[in-house]
C-alpha cells in the first residue's frame, strides 16, 4: 500500500497539501501546480521506499563509524594502531548494515 504522505513529502517538497487518512481519496491539493494522479504517486512509491531504506542504513552506518571505526582511524594516525584494523572495522560495519537492494 502506497504511503502517499511519504511520496508527496519526498517528491513534492514545495507543494502544499493535506491528507485525511491514508488513501488518495483523502488528498486535498492546495498548490497551484497540478495535483499528481494516484497512478503517479503509486508508481513513485517503490523509489521512495528504496530511498527510505537507504537512509536508514546510512544512519546506522554513520553511528557505527563514529562509535567504532573512527577511534581506530585516529589510533592509526597516531601510530597506536594499524590501518588494517581500521579497514577491517569498516568492512565489518558495511557487512552488518548492507545496502538495501
């Protein structure tokens, strides 16, 4: 089922609209530009889902890099660790949070 609010927010950031419920029938278009059709919004939903999934993975990776791999990088830079330990941690994080496909 298409998340119309998510599609509209992602693909029509400057548009003004309201959504009563979760169906296309509840969409009131307030912008001057033409209201997108239900078919257009439904067609855009898979790309929005993919972008949301990628954003979630990116956020998880960022948190893990900050907490886990950044300290190893700085240890390596100070001569207190190895580059390989840092690279291994990056690979581990990427494997833990794989790209959605």
